[in-house]
C-alpha cells in the first residue's frame, strides 16, 4: 500500500509536484529581483563612498594650506 502512494501515478502526486515546481520558480524570480536591488544599492553606495573620498581629499588639501599659512604667521611673528 505504501508503495502505491509513494511511487504510483496518483494524479494528486503530480499536482503536488507541479505546485512545488511553481513555488520554486516563483522563489527564483523573487530572489533575482532582490539581487538586482542589492546590486543597485552596492553601486549607489560605491558612488557615495567615491564622492566622500573626493570631498575628504579636498578637505585635506585645504587643511594643509591652512596649516602652512598659520605656520608662516607664527614663525613670522617669532622672527620679529
């Protein structure tokens, strides 16, 4: 009896298999959509980090110029 339900050609068995395959296919489509969203987020994050790094470089350059100016002012006063 167990052999019939497990390996037989019962129409309900085929229906169950079709439902499972359909769920797996839908899950794959959902996962592909989620992956696209994650990849877009990574690209956006990479662009933001690049902009931040560029801004930090400009800030460093300005800070270096300020330090040099202050150093020249201080050293100029000491020499007087």
